C-alpha cells in the first residue's frame, strides 16, 4: 500500500477539504500528536471556512522527532475526532493539509531562520511540554540551535528583527500557569544576558504579543490496536504513519486584547476558540469542573466495583452524584457566566462517556491527595462561605477519598500502598511517600480516630479541617456508611 501524499490522496478519490499551497503564516514548535490534533486542526478548518488561507511550518523541538515522516507525507495526515456528543457516538475523519513541511533544527537551523523571517508569518505556536519554558543559563546565542526553547525563540526573533519584518503573535500551549508571560520573561532575560540591545528589547515588547493560552482536548494519539489500524488503512487506501486521534471536544482560550479575536481566523470559522482578557477563570473552570468531577467521584466509584469512566456514566447513581456535585455545589462558586458553565459541564458528561476511550479509574486515582486539595477543596470552602452549610456531595467525596486510601490495607510496598476493594481484588495506591506512610501508620484506627487524623493533617490540606463546623461528624458518618453499605449506596444517599 502506498504512503499518504497529495498524489496518493487524489488517487483515492478523497472528497474532503484539501489545500495544497498557501503562504506560510504559522511557525510551530512541536510536531507531536497533541498539536496536530488541536492547533493544526483549528487552522486547517479556518482555511476551509474563511479566506485566511495559510500554511504552517513545524519545528522539531528535540533531537528525536517526526520530521522525516512528516516530509515524506508532504505534511498530510489523517485525524479522527471521536467521542460522544449529546449521547450520540461520533467518529469524524479529516485529512489535515495545513502543514507545509517540518524542519529539524539540529540538522538545518538556517532553514528555521529562513522560515521565521518570512514576510507572511503571523503566528508562532509552541507546546514544548511543561519543562520547555524555563530559563537555561547554559544556552548561548552562538549555539545553532541554542539548547532551550526560549533561547531558540530569542535568537530566531532577533533574526526576524534584523530582517526588518513585523512582529508576530506568540501562542504558548504549554501546561503551566501564565505560559505566555513566563515565555516572554525568559526571552527578555536572554536579551539582557546576550546584550542584544535596547532596540530589540523594545521591538519585542511593543511589536510582538506573547499570549498565555489554555488548551483542552484529550488526544490519545495513534491507534494502538493493530487490527483497527489495518482496517482504517484499507478503507483509506493509503498507509499513514502519522494517523492521529483526539476527542470531539476541544476548546482553546487565548489571553489577549479584543482585536486579536478579529485578527485570528477562528471566530469567523465558527470554532471553539475564544480570546479573553484573562485565562485564569477558564483555567479555574477546567480544574474545578472537568478535573474536579474526576477526582470527586472516581474513588468511590472504584470502591463500588467500577473500573472505567465511561461505565460510570451508565450508572444512574454515580452519574447523578457527579451531576449534583457539579451543578449544585461547584458551578455556583465559579466566577463565569452560568450558561457558559452549564454548557461546559454538560460537555463533561459526553467526554466521560467517550465510547472510544477506556479511561481507567485507577489511572485517575494517582496522587489523589494533592488533586483533592487543588481541585475540590476550593469549591468545598467557597460553597460553605456562600451557603453557610456543608456541600453534601463534596463532603461525601472527601469520605470516599479516605475510604479508598484506608480500605483493608494489606501492605506498604516501596512504591505504593496495597488495599483491597470490598469483596474484591487488591489495588495499589500511588501517592507521595509521606501520604502512604500516614495511612499505613493509621491502618488500625477506628473510623473516628482515622477521620480526625486525616482532617487535622495540615500538610495534606494546608489547614486543620476539623475547624469546619460539623465536618468531622459528617465525614465519620459518611465513612461508616461507605464501609457498611458500600460506596454506591453512600452516593445514592446524597441524591
């Protein structure tokens, strides 16, 4: 079977949108599954739906990468967006033709310089992992390329400045807070250390725009089932070494001035990309609703016998518990439009019900102590501040967390704590060593003593939770209910 390229695609009779040529308007650091299923997809749809008409050049961020494969396929790859929308199974295929080519800067840095100096360039996009945006004092201007991503970007922007070209918009997609601002700080520090001049520094600050962004799409990546991959290639009539898979849901929140929304092609294309003055509330929305839902219900769901997130959405008790927690206890505490929040929460149920992703509860359970503190405790405290009473579901969720970490503890291993599911198999809790040691040390406590020890552990919660009125008494009652009647019955008592 022939490898995918424009000629091979044409021979198959593919009827979807394809754009073979266009000016290069995007330079993208990163060529992995996420960016290709997210950013490149959005630009590809914008090409189809608007008159923007641009291509992107990808830059391989580390020494091992996909440059050769991408160029062999002339930038083409097949993207499947799969999931559930309003309860309906979705499986959409699109051949992405936004990518012009990929460059390996470790073999041809001059080609990256040529690309960054292009007169049509408008945007630089990056996703170089959380470790990518760091200041590295060992990166120098003389290196080709410099070691770190911020150093590479500084040198490339300097070349664009020297070429007399206009500034660009930098869209950082790394999963750190204030990613755009942190990247700009690193660039300005390199300018100072490398003595690149006041004129360049002023050009960076006045002619370029470093935007912090929030990205949200689950991207499983390649299809790992060999038989399914072969079936799809037979259907497509070509071999595709870059086939990519993402969920249907996707939202990109970009921090910037209002005029940027008109400048970007996404609004005109009707895409779920939004320019806002501050991404912080939207990050809070994602952490509190999407991540908070996960952490809030999965531990009790696992104790009730469930293993996969999707299956929990087919259990009316667990789904009802999750939705009551979201709509009655979490959403009222968030500082965004309530219609926006309820739409996002409705999408969460669809995302959790994805028929193509077997998301294991135990994988979500990793480091649940810090997750509950970061994702659920703020909603818990803000609900109490506003309503002057305990949130029923979040309080039960805290009891389920304690139950999960203390149920029939068998042993403390080097990397975990072995517990037993009620009338079932053993499972391994993975968390910080001090957390595992704590629960192992309290393995013989009765329920009141265990709850008191957990709630008064200020290292866990940053405060003594026994100071919350009626919390200790209620968690004791909830934990007894979970142990005596099961977690599903305990969840049902909240409805």
